[in-house]
């Protein structure tokens, strides 16, 4: 059923995206979120709407900071609900499952998800940075080789108010070690993107994060490097027979 819904979303989104500017597209309101995004004591507005017939996805978001110009963004294909596993381990500042919002004294960041298909490919993943009362889409990947399969967290890694987005690929477990109560699988490095108006991979932070929280064995996925993943939540390590 999930695969069917994903396919329907993609078909309708592709049709809408390819329409000419001459044809008016009707958007239905999905949800309005009222919250103080930039911590100025004023209520701001996030509006989620959709021109798609499938109710589980949407393709437009508008953000209006009180006293400033509204910014509207369209999905290349579509967005849907935030991954449950991500919500289980990250506190959402917005009262909705359709987007994820986190704020610091420096900026606010909105994450927009789409579903994973059966092959583990996510059609679209987007990030909006709100800083100095400017609203900008800074990360919007789908067809460029960057596939955000498993979003891990949005966190201030350097204690400077700058949030970093961390994600990895889907792990492949091939065996189990009863001795260590751990699964053995492929090397899936954690990618680290400090969220700013440029929002690029930071290899220095990536290396440090992997050394501290995972394993560092290079900047790319490697199925020849075997990793021991303890089932008790302990720190993974390189597996050698």
C-alpha cells in the first residue's frame, strides 16, 4: 500500500511540475502552523498546501515571518510525513508530523521529507534555513546523486548555535555475532552538513562525528569494510575475524 501511495504521489507531482505557467494550479490548504520561528515574540505562519490528489503528500509550503515578506517553495515532486524513527529520536518544535522544525539563537531549520520507496530511494529531501529574518531553501536533493536514506539528527555539534544535519545510507546486515550480541554489516558513514545559506558537506566535521559516534573508514560507503553493530546501542567498530 505504501509503494502504491508513493507511486501515485510521484505521478501526480510530475504532471503538476511539468505544467506550463499559463495554467492556474489550484492548491488545497492542508495545515496552518502558528509559531514564533525567529524568537522575536511575534507569531509567524507556516502554511502547507497541495495540488495533488493523494492526501498523504503535498507540494507547497509558505513561510511568513511577522513583519517580513512571505516566501513560498514548491516541491520538485512531493513531500510527505516526517519519518517516524526520526521523530522518535528528535524533538519537533512544530506541532505537526508534516515537517520538522528546530531552532537555536542563531537560526531555525525546517526539514521536509518524502517517503522511501521499496529500493530505499527517497524521491526528495529538503531543508529551509531561516536566519537573520531571511528564508532560503538551502538543500533540495532528488536527482543529483545525493540520497538522504536515513536522516539521523539535526544538532548543534560545535556548540555555536549552528545546527548540523546528519544522515547516512541504509545499512546492510549480513550476519550476527552471538558472542558480541551484534549485527555485522557494511560501512555506512554519517554525512554532516552544517545548515547555512551554502549548506555543504563538511568533511572535517564529518570525520570527527564518525570517530566520536560511529567509525571512520573513509568518506564513502564501503561494503568491503565490515562493521560490528552492537544490539545494545553501543558504539560500532570495525569487525575483523
